[in-house]
């Protein structure tokens, strides 16, 4: 905490150096996010997702809580672990970016704005995947569950930010 206070954070706001570091980190994570979300996927044999619908070349999964609704179709422990890990990854997909942006953008620091931002970012990713699949057949799927899991991750980042910032305030004797 001492190094953070002295070099990157002054009271509860970023120093110039801290802002530069988080802008770079946000840009780097955004690039990684684009690679994770937009590079073509190779279908995994034996792991067909139940509930998928095809509308021409557009592939969607509009079943809410699809993993729970189709739990009975999982045939092995490995498949179950992969499904659980995929859902956890979707929850935390936007968290690092939102956490950094909360430090950089004070206007984002409300529950409503974070929820709207997380949902909008997730919707942008899902719609972009549909477009990408139409243009290049990247084997991407618009998943309804991704919208709420990504938004939940943004909200968890907000809670983490609030907690960390409150700790800094308490340490500085400003509570």
C-alpha cells in the first residue's frame, strides 16, 4: 500500500504516473479482450452446446441459464468442469477492464453507470461476434447468458473498486 500511495495513488485518486500506467493496462487488456472474443474458434468435438439455433449463418443461444437448463446433457466430469470454467470466465471477462476504467473515469463510479456500461460492452461484443461470423464464419455464437454474466463481472469490479477505495480512505484517516 505504501508504494501505491507514494507513486501511483494520492489519497484515493491516481497520480499522473498511475493514470499513465492504467491507461496502458486498459489498452493492453482491451486488445486481449478483442483477441479472446473475435478470433475464430475451433469447435471442440464432443462438446456441442445444446440450445443453439441457426438463422442462416447467424448462430445464437437464446436460452436463459442454458448451462443450468441443459445440465442433464453433460456426459463427463471434464465437460462439467469446462462448462463451469466457461461461465466463471464470462463473469470475470470484463472485470479487469472495468476496474481500471473506474480509476480512470470518475464519471463511471456509480452502480447504475457500471451496470449500463458492462451490459453495453457485452452487447457490443456479442453483436460484433454475429457480424464477424457473417463476414468470416468465425464460429462465434451470440449467447444471451454472456450478457448477464459479463454485466455481473462489471458489477463485481465496481464492488472491488469501492472496497479498495474505502480501504485507502480509511488508511488516510478520511473515513
